[in-house]
C-alpha cells in the first residue's frame, strides 16, 4: 500500500547492519487466513559497525508476542517493522506473528495458489512473513519446522525429520532471507537422481499438482543437463543432498532460485508435446538452467545490496545463454538474444525509464528487475569475456568463486577479480555499470590504394538519459572481419578495443579494398551508425562468414526497405528480396537461421527507427507497409513455397530439439506467406492434422489472421478448456493475431470471458500483454487501446502491484508518437497516477514514465 511519502533509497547511503544473525529457527503453523510464524533468532552486535539501532522489517502482520532472552517485551511497532532498545551483547529474539496467506493477492511473502502454500521472498517479501533484517547482506543458517495437514511440506536445505502433521528442514548454507522458501500442499513428485562430479548422490524432485505428472520429464532432463554443464564449464558442483523444484500456477515472474527449493511459474516448467510449443520447451530449458546456475551465482555468492542486482542476474543470464548455445545452435541463440535485447532493452534505455546496469537509486526495487539489469547486464559480462579472452575469463571466475564464496558481494568485488586475474585496469570499463543509455557508434573508412592500407575510424556518443546529461567514452570491444571482393575472408574476426571518443584502426598489406564486417556477433550493445550501400549489405548477406552479421545485413536491408515503403510509398526492394530468397532456399543452412532471416524487424522496432531518422511513426502506416511487403513476398515466391514447406515437414515422432524446432519454425514462417495466397486452406489442413502444439498453434494463428479462424478458435477451446497453460495461449493468440482495427474489441470481449481469471498473472499477461504488444492495435488512433489497458491496470493495482507496475512499461515509448497519441497516452498515465491508494510500485513507474 502507498506510503505516506515514497522514499528514495540511494546506493551511496549503504551502511552494514548493526548486528550479526547467528542462526534462525522458524516454526510455521499453517492456516489459510491465520498462519502463525514463531521465530527464534540469535543476534550479536556486528563489530564492524558503530551506531546500532535494532530495527526489524515487518509488514502486513500482527505481532502476538515478542521476547528478548526469554523475557516478554513490547517493541515499538510501525507499518514497516519493529524497533527496540537491545542489550549491547549477544541476545535471542523470539516472536510470534500472525499472517494471512489466503488473502495475500500480491503473491509476495507467504501466499496461496490453487490451495497450496508457497512463498516468494525476493526482493523484500520475507518481511511479510516475520520480523527480520530483510536485506541481502544479512546471511544466516535457517532451521524450519512446518506444521499442517498438507501431505507435502518443503523448505530450503535438507530434510531432517518429519512426523504426523509436521516436517523439519535445515539449510547448512548461510543465506539472505530473500532465498527463503516454503511450500505445503497436495503435491506429487516426478523424482530422479544425480551423481555429482565428486560422486555425491543428489535426490531430485519436480513437485506438481496431481494430474500434471506427465509434464515434468523435459524439465527434469534440463535440470540434469544444467548440473552437468555447470560442472564441466565452470567447475561448480551442487552442494545439498536434495534439489526440489515446485510448479505454482500463480506467480509474478518465471521462477525463483530459493536455496535447494526453486519455485517455478508452472508455465516455466510443465511441458508436453501436445500442450507446449518448441518455444515453450526452449524457454523451460533456459529457465531451469538459469535458476540452477544461481546456486553459485546468486546464492553461494549473493549481493551486498539490491543495487548490485546485476552481479547475480547479469552473470546468470550470461551463463544460461552460454548453456543454450552449447545445447542448441550458438548463432541462432545469439541472434535471438539480440532480437530480444533490441525489443526490450533498447526502448527502455532510450526512454524515460533508462537507468544504469547498476542503478544508483530506487523507490521500489521490484521495478528494477529490468531488461537493462538482466540482459544488458549479461552483455556487459560478454564484453568483459571478449576483452580478456576465454582463458582469463575462467581464471577470473575461479578466483571469484574462491575469494567470495559465502559473501554478499559488489560490482567492485567482481571487477577486482578480473583485475587481479588479468592485470588489467577496469576503471573505464566500469562505466558500463554506471552510465545509462545506448551508445551510438559511427564508422567511417579510408582506403589507401598505394600501400594497401585500410582504416576504420569509430566515433562513440551516448545521448543524454534521465539524470545523466554528460557521458564519458566507454570501452567498446568491436569485433571486425574483412572480406575481399570474392567474399573470402582476408582478416578473420579481430577484436578492436575502443577506449576514446574517436579512434582509428588500420589494417596493412591488403591487395584490394576490403568489405568490412563490423560488430560481429554483436560484440557490444551499441547502435551501429554507418552509411552502407544496398549493394554492400547484399554482399554481406550473401558472403559474411559471421552468421550474426549475415543475419544483420539482411535485417538492415529489410529495415531500410520497410522505412522507404512507409515513408515514401516505395516498392519492395528487389535486391534484398533476391538475396533473402537465396538464403531462405539454401538447404545447407540451418532452417532455424533461415526462419530468423525471414522474420524481419518488428513494428515497434520500425517505429523506433523512424523516430531516430526524424519521422514521427504512424502505427497504421507501419502496419500497412508490413502487410504490403508480406503480400508481395507471398506472390513473388509462390512457385517454390509449397516445395519448401514440404521439405520442412517432420515425419519422425515429435522431439523438442533444435533440429526439429528449426524446421517447424521455418515451416510456420512459410505457412504465414502461403496463407496470404490460399486464404487459410493450408493452415486449416495443418490445424486438422497437427499432433503437437507448435503446429496446431501456428496454424490457428494463420487461420485467425486470414479471417477464417472462428471455427478453429472454438474447436481449440473445446479441446483445451481444462488446461490452464494452453488456455493462456488461446487467450493471447486471439489478440496477437487480430486485425488492428478490432484488437481493442477482441481484447475487451476476452476480458468478459468466464475463464478470464484476471488475478492470475499468466492469464492477465496473456491478454493484456498481447494488447500492449500489438503495435497497431494498441496504438489505435482514438486511444481506445490505451484506455482499455489503463482501466485494467487500475483494477489490478489493488490486488497485485508488482505485475501492474511491470505492465506500465507498455507506455514507456509514448514520447515517440504524434501529438494526438502522445496526449492520449499521457491522459491514460495520469489517470493511473490519480487512482486512490496507488501502490508504491505503480506510482514509481508511472511517475518515471511521465518524466
Ligand atoms: N531472482 C528472481 C527474480 C525475482 C524478482 C523479484 N521481483 C528470478 C531470477 O532472476 O532468476
Ligand atoms: Zn535470475
């Protein structure tokens, strides 16, 4: 609930806690609206601090009694916690509080989901469970007793004892409270075992609601692969006797890395070929890995304070992307990551929400679990690795694990291990953590025919961002390769290290003027600004040996073509389409890569490009040009489409691996074109014969787009109405595939559907997230899209501030558009801001977006 005045917390104000917590004993007496939590916590003065105030965080709870060293006390109770004058010596704090999990709709702290008790404590949810110093630098050993009738009762660490109606757990590893977890309910396990590299036997379980047992096998395989990979690549072994994962239906995000007891949104763990798409399988594999990898990067070494969030998140995202590259296709993973970075992080970094990878202030920390902290944070790790080299990277990581095991660490600690391991000075590199905004990198070139010298000159410049007018030059690793006119590589990928605002690099002894391939593998999260002819781009599309840049050349051509179509009504670009056809039909290339080549820039990305190039984006015109281009492609390629579609058919039994998934991805990209020619006949055939969700859903999507989807929508509903996760797809797809003129009406109608359980974050996001993601539909000229989203955000805020606040970012690009749309969006934002008792989460977001 809204505080009297929102408080801003600053990184520069950090001070350690005045006490050390020696150990924690918790007893839970579970009851839906009156759970009792009895705590026994041993404190002693922290010799490293001077002034000591004993303040324990605690919110939304009733204190029943409290004692110090066994004697009852009456501490001062405020809405934020308790305060008391304690002895200047070790003492034992005991308290009993009452909380109400069943009415906890914010899904933070202890709450109930489909009759089961579960927790979410990161970042500051533990303070809704009991009074405690709820900050990540306070680490302690937890022993937990759970009392209740639920057949399964789980907590962190190892199980130590259980009896009728109770169970006890002990976690030998010191941890901050945000990693605490408890689960109790009627659950069944999908069990397995794993032997670690030192021969330790670990029990593994995935706990689900009865009926979901058949959807666990894939996640379990992913877990075992992750455990092996972390041993082989980082030398990191699991450190408890048991590892539990629980699937929960109501969850604000993907999953949570609680020590030994990961809690997952059921959408990030449950999978079967009939109910999940290839993309779902890939996401599950990545999230299972991500949470597992946190055991070392996050749990064994945690963050000193929440400003250091990227220390664990950037690194863990980086590690999970390495894992996916190893398990699947490295180029496809890199391209997908960059698509995602540009779709989510770039708009954030170029708008009113821009903040550094390590922010310097916040009001509500939950608002900083952002694409900048996570994805740009991971890019920063990637750059560091590129600069120091692989060997030095792993040497530094070994040092990080030995030096900081058991610590609550900082970005300074992290950079210091790299400095110590490599002898490098990383002071300038550190600006990646403190400067916000996306650097622009301009390139010019010079060729000296007389001595075969080729020179590339780079200029870097980062536009001002909120609170940061002036930017200093950053260290930018620029991976470059040079090709000769035949397309042969005359200089393999070389990493240039740019440190100045302007810097030149020369290459000697070349026989002819080369064609440069710049920023290979997207070696830094910057915007490359370079005047390149269409011919040169087409040359790179045909010849670049770097898969990423090959894709990038095609994408640049696509973008330029669409910009010309939107701005000047130009015809589609033949040169690009011919080059694209070559790649798409090249059966020596991975179908997944060919599918990515076909995908093209999103409409939101085009809006950003137009804005950068001085044109106010018109969502209707962007939509119309995209449609015109797709129609043109379909007609142009109609002769060979059917054959290639046939080649992409998979006749073997379904497996969610990269090979089959790639074929299906290209197949459905082609089906999208084919549907423009046959009005849905092929899509209907695919829908009728599909034996897996990937094909069924892509067919349904095309049927809706072609305007012939009504019977299939009905049939799909009939088939899947009892499966929550599939129904989320059913809801979302109808909005995503809608004609922009109807998007708002379609969305509104779905909110009236009896199965629109809007307090479930997955369902809410399926519908409202799809509305926000439908560029032309959301930005309808009359503002109806903005109003509908604002209405629902206002409604959700009372129940679930976290999900509401997060979804406000749909408005973050509002200043790019025309004055009418801008005014309508501002009005919608102001309406949210004016809501009585607006949560601190949403208030901070809306205020920042309004600027
Ligand atoms: N660490 C959690 C995210 C917690 C979000 C709190 N609002 C999941 C993850 O990044 O692995
Ligand atoms: Zn994480």
